[in-house]
């Protein structure tokens, strides 16, 4: 668990040059205007969607290497897993009802527009990353990795946002 926490902390200070192996799998997607534009949307508490995507992707990178998964497809699916263009916290008009269940479909649609060569594994990662909230689990090991990294990061983000002493202890604020 300490290794995951260290990887999570490192995700806040990744460097394109120093972490070139990590970025080599996703550079074309990650540095696109669409992905970088995710920084305007809040995700969990004080963490924006770009940072969430970055953290999920980096933890997925560590886990994919450990588990012998396809690193490229794992990371590309992780970059695209929350590619939707709205703040899901704003639900005054009801359009974001059932966001947890619906946004994977929106993300796949947007991912296909951004990256037409999306693979079946990448599509499955995006569609199934909300498991076990959604009933159908990922079909591939890569999807389980991203789903678990997503849950870990979401938990950390909530803790960081609600517990200033926790954020201070991790030294990422």
C-alpha cells in the first residue's frame, strides 16, 4: 500500500523529460488540447479532472508493469476513462443524473472522436472502469487495473480535499 501511496504522490509532479518512459505510451493523447482541457473541471473535492486522470494513469502504469499487462493499452484507456465535457457536480437541470452509470458511455464516444484507432481493450477499460458500481466487470486484466487505480485515486482525492492534515502529511498541496 505504501508503494501505491508513493506513486500517487509522485503523480502530482511527473515531468515529461524525467518520466519519459511513462509519457512515451500516452504523449499524443495526454498532451492534446482535449485532455489538457480537463483541468477546468473539478473531479473529487479540490482535485481537477486532469490531475485525476494523471494519477489514475500513473498508478495504472505501475500496476500494469507489475502484473504483466499491456502497458500501452492500459495507459491509453486510463487517459480516456473520464473524457466527458461537463462538471458532474452541477445537476440543477437533472442532466447529470446517474452520472456514475452514464459517463463511461460518454467517455467512449468522446474517445472515439479524439482517437479513432481505439482498441477493444481500451474501449472496455473506459466502459467498465466504474465497476463494481456498474454491474458488468472489465473483460481484460488492463480494465481491472484501471478500475482499481480509479477507486484508489478517488479515495485519496476525497481524503485530500476533506482532511487538510492528510494533504499536509503527503506534502502534495
